[in-house]
């Protein structure tokens, strides 16, 4: 895997200028990993593209991941309608509709807190991104972190496509960061939408 890069800034424009310059430096981004530090939040971006060869099939994946300090038991999972999902049933989550027809007809959204998950999709840019995505899963996942026996919550967006176009990646990052910021604001109970 390529060496991990770190891009820092206060605003999305600041960090994305750095990411864009790095992505445009090399046309063949098949194994890319970067940490984007924006205003104190760290988002891990990973792009993996294996073209396969011979009889082997390839694969593509783009992942955004960020550790969440304290989700206070909040859980959610989102995927395109038609994707098999039995895990939500075991986690005590129920199917919900978010009140936006364009999403409700295409997405399966499971959560244990309907009010909070509706807030995540309160921003138009988030709705537009998820309305267009196909093979993906998005939600809060628990993972054991290095040098610890405790599981930590992570917000993760996994897309079964190697997205290397900077404009499209920025849209995905912007929507991901918006949801991350909204979750972060839950502890302050200050949720705004447009």
C-alpha cells in the first residue's frame, strides 16, 4: 500500500486543495490512503483498485472512516434497496423513513433513534450524494482499536467502486463530513439543517 498521507486544514476548501493536488499528481491511483484532518476531525480515505488478471477477478473499493468519540448508543446503517442486510435485526435497529421521497424509495435505513437519523439527512448535499450511490454501506461500526481491548465506534462509508475523480470524491467527503459533524453535535443537541 502506498504511504499514508496527511492533509490538514480548518475548512473543507483548505484540505481539499491539498487532496486534489495530490490526486492529480498521479493518474493511476490504485492504492491510495490519506488522513484528512479538518477542524480537529480525522477522516481516513482509502481507495483500492485491483484490476485482477488472468482468471482472477478484480475489485474496487473507496472507504471513508472516522472514529466517533461518544455516539451514546446511537446506531444506524444505510444501504441501497436490494442489498441483503440481516445485521440490523440483531442490533435492535428498525427500518425507518427519513421523510425525503427520493431517499425513502431507494434506501434501506435502519436505526435505533429515528429522530437522530433523520437529522443526518437534513442537509441537501447529503441527500443528493446518497440518492446517487449504488453499491455501498454506511453507518456506525464497532472495531477494536490498536493497543486496547475496548471497541470504539467508527462512522464508515464503504463504496464498492474505486472513486478516483477528485470532484466526485469531494462530494462524497463533504457528505461524509457533514454526517460526522452532525453526529458530533448530538452531544450538544444542536442540530441544524438546510
